C-alpha cells in the first residue's frame, strides 16, 4: 500500500505477478485474499497470472540448462524459443487477463514440460532396473552362499 494515500496502485500489484501466488501477494500487501482479489478485479485483473509466469520461468530455466550443457539437438531454434518465452512474459505483464493457451509459448512450455517428464521417467526406469539387478545379484549370492554355509553347519553339528 502507498503510505501517503493508503491506496493500492496497479504498479504495486503488477510487480508481484510472477513472484507470489494470490495469498502471498495479499499478505505482502497487508490485506486478506478476498479483498485483494476484489481490488485486482477493479484493476481489470480477472485471474491472477502467477501460474502462467511460473510455467514460462520453468521453460526458460529448462532451455537455459539445455543450452548450457550443449545438448540441444535443435540449437538453432533455441534463441527463437527463448525470444518466444520473453515475448509471452512481456504480453502477460501488459495484459494479465490474456488467454495464455492462445499464445504459441503455451504450446512450447507444454512440449518442454513433457520432455522433462519423459527424461525423468526414463531416469527413474533405469534406476529401478539397476536396483532390481543389484537385488537379483544379492539374492543369488545369498542363495548360493547360504546353502553352502547351511550344509557346512549341519554337517559339523
């Protein structure tokens, strides 16, 4: 809130778009969630755009990480993809009520999230297969070692 007037300005709200969810933004500005939403509607903000911003930020991080590792097979497309995400951020900042699903960056973020999910599933499957192989090896060693020890122990008793 503005200390001089006690009035919330659009710029104060706008700064919180991609940083805080609705409840956190309301608390940051010293008001309840319901009052904050009502004030947002007065500014023409129908829906708080936090999740759209987060989706774009995650996509940017993913592309940056791919570029840094040099593993991007489509390296020539990377600058264009990043530019598309920056464009989407700019549009969301200017038009928080924009239907993000209509923007090409939405499709890009979905594709990137699916790639990340597939990669994680493949890594989990490899880890499961490795763990299963280790357990099989331990079980086989225990079975062969256990029967030899058991026959030695019963023969001496």
